[in-house]
C-alpha cells in the first residue's frame, strides 16, 4: 500500500537527502584539509574516528575523479563546491 499523507518520503528522496548530507560533510572535511589539518585532527575537532573522516574523503575523491587531495581540492573549486 502506498504511503499516505504529506510527511511520507519516498526511498529515493531519503537517499537523495543522505547523499546531500554526505557531500556536505565530505566537503567540510576537504575544506579543513586545505587549512592544513590532518584527518586525525579533523576527526578530533568533530568527535569522529579518523577512519570515518578518511572514508568520507575517499568517497569524495571518487565522486570528483581525484586520486590526491590536491586534485580533489582543484576539482571542487572548478565545480564551485569550495570557495
């Protein structure tokens, strides 16, 4: 039976929201790397394990077709994702 009411969100909408949140978080981490912070330092600042920060950055590198932090930063600037 289909969901009723205005507050029911489709699975696709939920996945899109997840992707947006994940992208924002990964871009925040990437931005902090441009300030010279390591993944361990970023993790301590946001109370996460550093492997979570590294995983988010790896995911972002894949989305940006980047192999290194410098390539990811350049791609993010070109796409207007970082200012």
